[in-house]
C-alpha cells in the first residue's frame, strides 16, 4: 500500500486530493495545525480514514518527525497562507509559511526519506504582471503580491532541490481552481454564497473589488488529478495546469445571478476595500504540456462550475 503525506489537508485541495488517493488505495496521512476549534468541515466525511500528524510548515521539527515516522512514498505540499489579499496585511507570515515553509518540508524529506516524491503547489500568481499570453512553463515570472513572491521562492527551491540532490520534486503551476469547498473570502465563493443568500432574502447587496480582472478558473476536483499524475511520471518535471479559457469577475457575477433569475446590476456594488495595492489583470494558462505528457484534461466547464457552486450554497442556506 502506497503512503502519501498531504500538508494543507483541511483546505479545499487537500480534501479532494485525500479523496482521490483513498480511492486509489493509498494510506493517507495529513499534517494538521493545532487549532482551538476543529476545522474538519472539508474532510469530515473521510476523517476516519486519514491518520493525522500535528504540525506547522514553520516548525521543521514537526515536519521531520512526521516524515521519519510515516516514511511516505509521496508528499503533497499544499499548505500555505493562500489568500492573496491578506498577503499584504501579513507579508512576513506569508513569506515564512508560503515561501520558507517549502524549504522546511524539502529538508525534512531530504534528511529522512530522500526518495519520497514531492509535489509543490505553485501558482499562476507567479506570472503576475504577465509577460506573455497565454502563460506556459517557460513564461517569466513577475509576481505582484507578497503571496506571489513567496510562491516564486517555493517554486525555485523545489527546482533547486531536484537539481542539487536529484530528488523527485515537481512543481504544479496551477491556475485558479474552485469548488463548493472554496474558502469564503475568494471571489468565486464570495459571489456564489452571496447569490444564494440574496435569492433567499438573507442578504441585500454584494460588495466587490475589481470586476475587470480576468482569471482562468477550473474545478478543484479536476486539478488534484493532475497533482497525482505529476508524481507518477518517470522523470520529475513542472507543469502548467489550466483550462485555457479566461473570464472576467463580471462574467462570473453575471452567470451566478442569472442562474437564480436575478440581474446582478441590482445587487453588486464596488467597494475600494476589496481593491488590491497591485493587481494581476489577466491570467490565461496554456495546459498543452500537461495534456500531452500527463494526458490530463479539465472536465468541468466554467459555466458548470459556477452553477455547481451556486446550487451547493442554495442547498446550504435552504
Ligand atoms: P486553502 O487555503 O483552502 O488551504 C490551505 C491549507 O494550508 C489549509 O489546510 C490550512 O490549514 C493549511 N495551512 C495554512 N498555514 C499553515 C501552516 N503554517 N502550517 C501548516 N498548514 C497550514 O488552499 P487551497 O486548497 O485552495 O490551495 C492549496 C495550495 O495550492 C496552496 O498552497 C495554494 O497557495 C495553492 N494554490 C491554490 C490555487 C487555487 O486556485 N486554489 C491555485 C494555485 C496554487 P487550516 O485549515 O488550519 O487553515
Ligand atoms: P486570486 O483569487 O487572488 O486569483 O488567488 P481571488 O478569488 O481572491 O481573486 C480573484 C480576482 O478577483 C478580484 N476580486 C476579488 N477578490 C476577492 N477575493 N474578493 C473580492 O471582493 C473581489 N473583487 C474582485 C481580485 O482582485 C482578483 O483579481 C487565488 C488563490 O487561490 C491563490 O492561492 C492561488 O495561487 C491563485 O488563485 C491562483
């Protein structure tokens, strides 16, 4: 039985990946932070099938101990301070977790289980002020937030450990991916949650920032399959994972409101509090390499994704 350690198991991607690996017959271990109140919402349905280790990406002792005891075949490093907006409010913390935390995890593996296969959750935010459209594995990085900068560090340290120590270390450059398990502060879920509440008379208005930003949005359930595929190849490599389609925040809002028979213009207001000090205007990924080498394809369209999320939020409040 293969053993996999997932950091960030309580998050959106951690929960879908754990489901996938359990289905494939893996023994799944999860690194979980100590919290005053439990936050098992995303994994409560599979909680009993996972073995948890208490730890924090900033605390190498906890990582080293987990790797030493588990001796995992695969490690998926999904933990991060992942909210771009907050990375300006907590730049040092973001650097420590999202950047340096990757080195802590790599060191723990190098010292105790150097043949474990490693996946790093890199991000399209590394492209930031994009140098070309669409973005590929070869597009230069120009991050536009403390989060993006930290992810560039995490990306390059992963490449560096691959080249320095011959470790099987891969970096997946994933574009935005969403689901009903998405954190409420991210724009897709903020919108679908508000649409459900407005429809049911529980909320009056929706305050948003930049409506013109364009993102390449896919479904998280599709994207975790690509993570697993990356660790099953003969040689470690880096891959862009995206849909190849880009939409504005305005289009997202239009589809979500229309799905419940409402006109978004009656409810949405712009609020400068949700504008960012530096914005990433457009992201559009080219997943050709993943399609060819991993035989990976996204299955859920943007339209289906937004409707799925609205439906789940309606169900929740009804
Ligand atoms: P989430 O924010 O949903 O989950 C983040 C996870 O990291 C949570 O389990 C959280 O634990 C954990 N975590 C946060 N800080 C620490 C820490 N100091 N030590 C240990 N664990 C910690 O993120 P997603 O699931 O959406 O994303 C997964 C990864 O992929 C992240 O690294 C993100 O930056 C990256 N990514 C995400 C994309 C997306 O569109 N979703 C796109 C590209 C990259 P807790 O529950 O306790 O807060
Ligand atoms: P992003 O996701 O920053 O791309 O990072 P987010 O959903 O936060 O923002 C997407 C775009 O929407 C604009 N926007 C708003 N965003 C939020 N959160 N709230 C608002 O009210 C709002 N109004 C407009 C933003 O300005 C932005 O342009 C996500 C995270 O999952 C990262 O961890 C991951 O690496 C990247 O996706 C790829």
